């Protein structure tokens, strides 16, 4: 989990595998950027599938990206396999998939519910992490109720 922080170099250590994998044209590969989860005792409780996108600061737009920026992101996630894959992973894990756009100093967030096509919500850091903490609490409560049934 913290390997990159423990290393001095910036080498992408998976690039050789990914390049080689492309030479074998069967099936497909895709990643989900982040799976949020909690523990209930020893049991893993899945919370949310996140697709993360960083937006770089642009002095012309001090209040964040233009609406067209978000439209382009949605266009990509609705037409490329990445969005379909994230939604399907979330569905199988019985959670929801979200696109999370954050600025480079990680102070502002824009969140889109990809599973329900609902969003965008703009939050500051405290609001975002409060929302994420609530998602964890809700997932734990659902699992407790499920286990009690």
C-alpha cells in the first residue's frame, strides 16, 4: 500500500508487464483506482469503488474547472470500457462507483455517482472526507443488519 512512499525513484514498476500483456490479444484488463473498505471484525466490508482524476490548477479558473471539463470526463466514462468496468465491479461488490476529481493540493473535490449517474457535487476537503466516513459507517451498518438477518 505504501510502497511508492518508501521508494526514492519514480519508476513505474508495472510498465513492462502492461506492455507485454498488450502483445496477447485475448480478453481485456482494467483497473479501478481505489476500493474503499472497512473491517467488521475480521470481515472486509466494501464501501465504494473510486475512479480518481486530478485536475491541475489553472489561474484562469480559480473556482475550479469549467463545466466542459466535467462533461469530457463523463463522456469518457460513459463511452469507454473504464466506466462500464467500474460500474460492474461496484455492482458485483454491492457498492457504488464514483468519479472523484480533486485539485492538486487535495483541498477541493468534485464527486459524481457513476452507478446512478448523479452528480457533480463540489466539496472542500472536510466535506469530502466526512462524506467518505459516512459511506464507511453506512456500509458497516448494512453489514451488521445483513449479519443479523
